[in-house]
């Protein structure tokens, strides 16, 4: 019995992290989800739905994912991360929990937004074209997850390497700016390249952001020793 207990690892904190992220960032979740549903639904009454919605949807997703970084930042300042590390939880696992929480929050925005807006769009007599389906499947949804993963990872690195303070220079203030950057750059690139190159441009954009996120996450073990996550106060 003692031998069995000795090999058990620390308990999973994933569920608790997701719940705390949703509660802590509930204002951002409601604002991001509310604006997303209202704006995309309004666009469904216009002819610009199929071209505009796939490009702007990732912007609202990043805002909704703020809660996870807020939890990570708060836990570091209060010494919670220090306690968890002492208990045997690795920095990589802490990062993974926050990333999963961010993905869950993004899903809570994407799913109802697409359900409502596409239903209204179709009910108004507009067909769901193959181009719209491709744009949503190949760009909007992947970029929403890739952008929030990139922003959350940068936010956690920033938290670990700095003394978190309120304002735009804090990790919480930096996260949405970092997350919005890929979408803004993509929109500009699509405008410059033109409609014929739409899919190659957005595909390259998603692949670049996803690859960068994967690289940053893979380097957590080397760049984030335990001392980096100790409380700064």
C-alpha cells in the first residue's frame, strides 16, 4: 500500500485551472463572446459576411482567452506557483494547464458565435458556400486557437521573467496585443496579396503562428527553471 502511494504523482489541476480561468476572466469572456455574436450576426444581414467574419473571428477569441493568463499571473505573484512546484508539479505542466484552459475559453466563444451567425445567415437565404466553409475551417478556427496559444505562452513567459504590474506593460495587458497581432498582419497581407492568394496567405499565417507557439512551448523546460516561477514579492 505504501509502495503504491509512493509512486503516485501530484493530482491534476487541469479542471481547477479551467474553472478558475473562466471565473477570473468572466468579464473578458462575456465581452469577447457578446461582441462576437452581435457583430457576426449583424454581418449576416449584409453581403460582407463570407469575407469579413472569417478574418475577424480570431480577434474576439483572443480577448476571451485572457482569464487563463490572469490566473497564471495571480498565482505567481501570490506564491501559488512556488507552492505547486515544491509539491512536485513541473513548469511544463503548469504551462500546459493554462494553455488547455485558454483553448476551452476560446471554444466557449467560437462555438456559439458560429452556431448563431451561420444559422441566421442561412435562414436569410444565403448558402454556406465552399469558400466560406474553407475560410472558417482552414483559417478562422485554427487561427483562433493558434493566436490564443501564442498569446498565452508569451504572457506566461513575460510573467515569469518580470514583476507583474497593472497596465499595458503587464502580462495581462500584453496578452491581447500579442494575440491580435497575427490576425491584423494576416488581414493586411490578404489586402495586399488580393483575393486570388487568400487561401495561401491565411494558410501560411496559421502555420507560422502555430509553429511559433509549438516552439515556445517546447522550450519551457529549458527556459523556465523553477526559480523563474517563484513569487517576486
